[in-house]
C-alpha cells in the first residue's frame, strides 16, 4: 500500500513543480506589455517558485528515491540514472542560475525600471534559463513515464 501512496505524492509533486514553472513565461509575457504590472508579476513568480515549485522538486526526489527502494530498482538503470543526472542539473541551474537571476531582475526593475539595459539583459537571461530548465524538466518527465532502454 505504501508504493501507490508514494507514486501519488510523486505525480502530484511533478504536477505542482513542472506546472508552476510552465506558467512563468506566460505571466512574464502578459506583464511585459504593462510595465506597471511587472513588479507584482515577478514577485508573484518568486513566491510561487520559493513556496510551491522548489519544495515540490524536493518532494520529487524524496518520493522518487523511496519508490526506487520500494520497487527494488537499481539507481544505475539507464533511464533512472539519466533522469537523476538531469534532475541534479535542473536543481543546480535553478539554485545557481534562475533564482539569483529572478532576484536580480526584481531588484533592477525596482531600481532602474523595465526600459533599462541592465534589466533587459537580466530579463533575457531569465528567459534563456527558463527555457533550459523547461527542456530539462520535460526530458525528466519523458524518462520517468517512458523508461526507455537508453543503453544495455
């Protein structure tokens, strides 16, 4: 009975984490047309990232490892090992790239406004990091669902 509960928590966490991240670009695109809405939007994204998405990514690791233990899977299974490497990359990119960029973007917006070259550069960086994290997250979901035989 434990495994189905872990799987449910795992899937729910994936929905919250990846779903939250998937909305960021939409919110930023909508607010970009109204500069007065950008501060609220970026702070809202930061709140969602800090309080929902990032804890859900942590829960994904915990429940995933518990399911591996319960199912007696090998961490060296190609699909699982690849997904874990991508997950580590995603976490590092988020912690060392996206989160500091978003924090800096908010500060530049408050200090210099959305038309400043510094803010625009930081916004482009945030967009690029968002795209890369989305690609990593989608690849991980693919590996978790399909479990392809990557190598023998």
